[in-house]
């Protein structure tokens, strides 16, 4: 099983429906804060279920949701069928977007599931689609020094503030017995250091910085903002 296969199914990664709703609501809020203006075209690459994508769409002119899992795309298309600003595409369709037509590319909680070579290829793709001065936002990047216990602690803090602590405790047990734990052990997650990421972005033509705050609830992870030159 690959990571793409894993996400092309219902997974136990969300401990309850409340967790899922709060998670995607927070992600949408944070992504919307990076939208440069109401006329912006936004590509969310590796968007996942994006339950609150309509909140992002409200802050821009066009929102393109891109995900590699067919089941996820099917659900997205059904959920936002009546939302004229939202378009759902597969990764191979991203390459057919007009060059220099996108104001903001977001890839949140994606890089850990990609081999470095895949990420390098995507950096080239994203740069070609961004307008000069357009932004690339890479969220939830995992530093080398963090691990599963940091993720558990972040989830429990989020659960405490969101009112689903009991569900979180039960969900952690389910996750420990699930395919996710096995895949994480077998395939691993890709980590990046701050200086390493800034160097990679610079090599691909981005003027980059680390954001003050990570997208989402886990502040042990990092978000980077690159401006296309």
C-alpha cells in the first residue's frame, strides 16, 4: 500500500466528526489568511477532503482543489457542485493549467508523503504556474527533530481546546492499531530542516521565509512562504 492508496479510503486519522470539522475549519481559516486578494486564483495542491473550502473560495475569485485520491475528488466534486468558484482536478491536470495564471499555490500537509524527487518536480511545476510575484505556501512541514509523540501532544492540546478529548484518547488507540501506524513505520514521513527548505526554494527561484505560524493546530511543524521571481 502507498500513501496515495491509504488516502483513497476512509481512514481513522480523524478521531471523531468534530475533530474532522474543526481541523478543516482551522485549515481553511489559515489558508484564507494567505490569499492576496479577492481577485486571486488559488491552487490547493493535495487538498484532502477540504470540508471548509467554501471559506477559502469566499476570499478569492477561483479556487482549484487538486488531490491524488479519486475517492477524495469524487466527494469534493459532489460537496461543492453548487459552488461556482471551486474546481476539482487530478494532479496530472495541474500541469495543464495555463502558465503564470495562479496567484497562490498552497500545499499543506503534503510534503511528508512525497519522496524528495517528487517534491523537487512539483516545485518546478508550481513555479511555472505562478505569476511573477505569486506565492507558494508550504504548510505542516515536519522538522527532523520532531516525531510521533509531538504529534500526539499537539492532537491532545487541540482536542482539549476543541472539546473532543475522550474521542481523541480512543482515536489514538485506534490509530496505533491501524494501517497508518504500519505505513508510517514502513514508508516513513519525509522531514526537512528550516535551512534545507529555504535553500531548496531558493534553488527553484523563490524568495522564501519561514512563516511565524504553521497552518493548522500543530505548531511543532513549519510553514514556508515563497515568492516567485
